[in-house]
């Protein structure tokens, strides 16, 4: 019988420790299927965000036409200055009676400046701006930062494969608590979205249409939002005259609002 010496014990113990450490490290660094799926879903949403708007500073004009069930229309126009999908300024250009009103968004903090009010007023992203359009629809376009995405399935629509994602709000301060989002697989172009309340009631739907080249990329220039609670009302957002702009951080401050020209 071979007698195990203390030297053998030390060697075997060291070997076992090394093997244990190797497998422990490998297990810790290996992504689980759930983590890999979450990472894929987040990447899809980030790429769709980049299709909708540039990551650099830019300016774009938006016309919103709301048609009610009585077929009467209301037209409003805005100029949006945005930088990095987190900071934006929305200026009312029409109607003339509201010209001078400015929305300022920093992160998910939103204020409105009104010429006849001395201090900006805090607003919620979910609050209605006009028609079917919430403040956050115009002031903030950062789905990747506002929602935790899950890839539900794929669907073929119009001959193309689409990812179908569920987006869950990271907190109650986001524009919508839940979004079901269709993104085309081949180029990450957004196709449509369904927006839900905290109680999981469908509020409205959105279609992304009329893709055109703007600042080096095909982007949706027409969004059609339809009321899911009251049939017959829709708001159409039309984007035009987009151009990249060097926007210093200082303009996205409450103190700077009056200096905008």
C-alpha cells in the first residue's frame, strides 16, 4: 500500500484548488441564455433608436395634425433640438398664440417655459402634448434607456421578418409603462408600436411610415398615432428639414431658455 505523504497531500490539495477555481471562474463568466437574450433584445432596441434619430446633436421640424371623430383637424408645428437622445428642447412655432412656449428635457426631467410665467413648470413625460401625442413622444426618443426589453418572438409582415419585443418601463417616470414594439430584422427599422398603461390597457398604436434619407440614413418621417380607447381620433407626426447641429450642453438648461433664437 502506498503511503500518502504530506507532500502528496499538499500537491493534491493545490491541484484540486486550481481545478475548482478554473470551473468557478468559467461558470461565473459564462452568460446564461436569459442574459444573452436580454442583451440581444437591448441591442435591437438601441439600433432601432439610431434609425429613428441621430446620436449626434440635430434639429428637426415636426408638424402634428390631429383629426377627431368629427373629422375636424388641428395643426401644430414644433422645432426640436436634441442631443444624444437624452437632452432636448421643443419649441412651439405654430399656432402663433402659443409661440414662445418651450419644453426642456434633461434625462427624464421635463419642464415647460411659458413667456408669461416667470419660472419653468415641471411636467410628466406621459402628459398629453396635443391629440394622441404625449410630451415624451416628442421630447424623448430613448427607448433603450427607458425600458427593459424582452424579445418575444419573430413575425413576418409585408414579406419581411420582424422582431417583436416587449418593453417594460424602468420606473413610473417613463412615457408609457409597457410597449410592444415591432422592428424589422434586416435593418432594425421600427415598424409599429402598441403603448399600454400601468393597468395594461392599450392606450394607442403607432405606425412608422414614409422612410426617407435624412442625415445619412433612411428614417421614418411620418408617424401615425391612433387612439385605442376612442376610435376615430388620430395624430400624424411629420418630420422634415432635419440637420445635424453642434449643440453645446449649456443650451439644455433652464437658465438658457430665454436666450434661444
